[in-house]
């Protein structure tokens, strides 16, 4: 029985990029992201990098005495002839605290299944994170911040990320702080505009901003 379970866990790649990874022709997640072919198999990511996961509190239920208690999923109900059908929507952030980060949304009738779906989608939505020194005074290749200012927008929310000198820390709201931690960024200044209570849009806007850093990649130093 145990041998049968182990056989079921063996990954059989279905894409050319996946086969390259299986044959150890690609051994680094950044090299996979830079390949001409898009990552289509979450198992490919599992082979190359260990990722930490953060489930975003995008839902809410009425709290005692008013206010709202944050939950990991949004629940919706649709009325059908057969009765009410409930659906859960979840959002996760994945990152290696070094050079990659991804976000994903998932849906299912069950909250746990929605989170698993979101995690799977986040693996297919990874990006490389370009880091840099936040000030001319920072000596050496510390790369604790980002190389230049970027902005991202989702819905009514706009997020602006700016380089910060070493030792500044993450001068940002909770959602942006968590994304920066998972991306390996230690120092940053961040401002938000719009309906920032919508955590989903804050995360998406931050992700779009980080993605813009890849438009101007720094040349890699030679030997």
C-alpha cells in the first residue's frame, strides 16, 4: 500500500519545460521563469524551490458589537431550483524570501479546497523579484530594497513602492509588508491610495508593482 502511494506521487511532466526540469537541464526557478515557455505545471515549481505560503484574509464576518472579523475566504451563495449553493473564494501569496513571489486566487465549495486551488494558481503565477540598494550610501551588494520606484493598480487601489536605505525596515501596511517579506525585501517605503480596505486589491496592486521591476533588469556581473 505504501509503495502504491509513493508511485502515485511521482511527477510525470507533460510540458517541454517540465521535462527539462525533470532531466536537471534547469535547476533554478529563475532560469525556469526566464525560459521562453510559460510554467504550466505546479509540480515543476515544487521541484525547484521551497516556498512559504501566506493565506490572505480577504473575507469577513460581522463581529461582536459591530465591526468585522477577518476570515481567510469569501463566501457567496447562489439560489438554484435545488436550493442554495455556497462557494468559497481564497487568495494566497507564495514566496521563497529571496527571488520569487506569486499570488493566486482559488474557488471551491470548501474553504480548504479553495486555498489549495489558490496555492496551485500562485505557483503558475510566479515572477522574479529584482532587488537593489535603496540608497547610494548603501555599500556593497546588499540588495535589501528595490532598485527604483514602481507603482501598481488594481480596481480603485494604487500602490507606490520606493527604494529605502538599509535599516529603514518595511514602512508599509500589513499586506504589503507580508508580500515584501516573502519576496526577500527588507527595506521599502510604500504608499497606498483608494479603497485600501479591500485587501485583495492591495495585494494585486503590489504584485503588479513588483512585476514592473522586471522591465528594466540589471545586467548580471561577469567573472
